[in-house]
C-alpha cells in the first residue's frame, strides 16, 4: 500500500519553479497555505488553501496569530496534512529548488537506523560543525567552539532534516555581511542526543507525531520554526537525524530585508539558551514558564485539532 505523503509550505508568492517541481512529484501530494498577500494561485495537482478558507476553518488561529505571517500558515498546513491522513510530511520553502530524486533516502520511521552519532555536552548541538563556517539560525550565540566526538550508533528517527546547497540557513548577523554560495559537505546521516536547531526548509516528519511539532511558534521572532523543533525534540529525544543536501536554496535579499530579520532575531539571541536549558530542566510540559502567553495559547489551539 502506498504511503500517504504530503509536502506542505506557506507562501506570499505566485507558484515558483520549485513549487512546480514539487507539484509534479508522483509519490507526493502538495499542500500550499497562502495569505492575504498571495496572488492568484493555481496548481496542476496540489491543494491551495486561501485566506478565506483559513478564516472559515481556523478562526481561532487566524484571530490569535493573525494574517501576513508564516507561523499561522505553517500550523494550518500541518493540521491539514494530519486531517488528510498524512503518514509522512515534508515541510519545505518555495525558494528551495529540489534536486532530481528528492527527497533522497528517507530514514524517518526506520527502527534501529545506524548513523554517525555525536556526543555533545553543550545544551545545544551544532549540526553545522564541519559543514559550514557559521552557526545555524536559532543556535544560541553564547555557545562557542564546540568539539564533538563521534561513534556509530542506532536511533529510530521521527524527524529528518535534509541539508541544502546554496545559501545556508544562517542567522542575520552573518547575512548582513553577505551570504555565500556554498556546497554542503554532508555525506552520511548523523545525529546527537542533544537538542539541535531544526528548521522547516527541507524537513521530513513522521505523521504520528505531528501533534508535537507545531510548525512555527508565533510571537518569538524569526526562529519560530527552530524553537518548534526544540520543543519537538523535548517530546522525542534522540529521534532527530540529519542527512545530505537534496535542494538548492538561494534568496535574493535586500539589505533592508536582512536587517528586518536581524531585528526579529534579537529575541532568539537573548532567549534561545534559556529556552533550551528550561526545556532540559522542566521538560515540554513546562512551556508556560518558558514561552510568551500568546505562544502557549497558540500551541494549545494547534494541539486541540489532534484530539
């Protein structure tokens, strides 16, 4: 029996070349959540949810989180995939161009998957070490110069971040000085028991645990997806695997746009370390002590759709 697989994303753009490629994949269904600013949107095979549909089906999320943001859209995309019986979801961005054969080998759902395993004594594991010269977006800047020892172990992955070539998902401090066209050197899957920054650009999640991954947390700035990943890993420790690049990513960003990201990332620079340390100390049930009240309310609304 074929696996029920959904690709999900949000957009304010007309269908991109990348979206056309995802829409044509025969073994996947595509679901795109728009916004008030999204122009007329037509897909050959996929499903598009406009703002009117979201207001009718998800008035609570639309009212609390509001329009013109990816946080509400990503939450709705995950809920809709669940409603449609998704066994696997791939969360992508519409500026990540998939390589032929995307998404590559899928490790999610495999029991006792062998991989390179890194020991990490820091509160957060940096998956960019040895691959890029800078830390990923959402990595606490207070953690520096990490050196990891590796061995071969087995894990049972529930979430898989596939890397990307082109522009790495680095924070805005680095982007202010210009992004580089880079090739990711990841050649084999790897993991760590520590919490690590997982984004929503090219990531596969097992459908059985979608309730525990909220897509993007609102009201925490430009790292809502990474913080949602931290929270997911607190629910499911040692279930995250990283894999070689399967897309090429590039954004033609103006300096003003990058500076806006920088402003929104200040929350992360100040609070990411305390957030992950709180998760380690209190567990995922302690989020009311770790997150803004409106963020906690949004998580409760999101999880209510899985009951």
